[in-house]
């Protein structure tokens, strides 16, 4: 097996990774919390409804999505 030299010309010399640890922040069963971006008008309407109900916007949106998922699954 031959080892090829890596071309690191695009990495500035002042960056030193020699003390780095590969996989230091890797967690096998980690789940990512993906950011969801809403259109401004949608976010404003949902925020107003959530506020009127006295619940957090994230809780309100998650509840709406859970109900939609149930409806989708029931229609199959």
C-alpha cells in the first residue's frame, strides 16, 4: 500500500493541526437539530397564534407538524 502526500497548499502555514485529535467531537448516536427557516410572513402568523395561546413558538410549530404527520399517515 502506497501513501500519497497530501497537497496542503490551500492551508495557511500558521495553522497547526499537529496537536489535533481526530474524531474528538464525534458521537456515534448523535442527532442533529436541523435549523428550519420559515418565510417571514409564516413565522409572524405562527408567532402571533402561539403568543395568543401562551405557548412557545417552537412548541406550537412542533405540535402542528405532529398533527400533520398523523394526518399524512392516516391517509395512506
